[in-house]
């Protein structure tokens, strides 16, 4: 695969670090990738060895679009990835049990700031 077609999965530091840590060369076939994802979902931790939040784990799994475009397969729906998806689901349940599934919402924009945005033309639909 040439450099311009590399997916962000291949470029991401998390996947590279995980593969290096496990002394695994980057697989090209569905079966080995499914096995690695299964282990990764079970073992994924931050550098300080604490668990990722559920939303972060969901973001990592969001690399599915990169797999689709770079490799031509779906890590969520293809049958080879069923076991990895089960591990992912179980890990999400565990993270929720640990209180790591909370979503922290940012406060809504205040009325004064919203008014300024309309006045300066940021929300001008007639451009």
C-alpha cells in the first residue's frame, strides 16, 4: 500500500503503539485483524494504564470508515469481526459499570454570544 492510501488506522499512534507493544507486524487479512481488534478492545488502556472512557473506545472503533476505504471491509458488520464486536460490547458494559460512560456536555452558548454571531454575519445564509 502506498503512502497516500494509508488509513488513519495505520497512521494512528494508538494502533502503532499497540502493535509494537505486542510485537505484532501489521496484518493485511481480515482474520488476523479481527483477532487483534478483539484483544485490543479487551486490553486498551491509556499510557498511565487507566481505562479509556466509553466514548473514546467508540471513537477508536469509529475507524471503521478508514478500514472500509483503505482495506475494503467493515470491522463492525463483517462476519469475521463478530467476536471482536462482542468483546467491544462487553467492554462498553464494563466501562459503564465503572462509571466511564458518562457524557460531559458543554454548556449551551449564551444568548449574548449567539446574538453577536448573528450580528457579525457568521450565520448569514445569504452569502
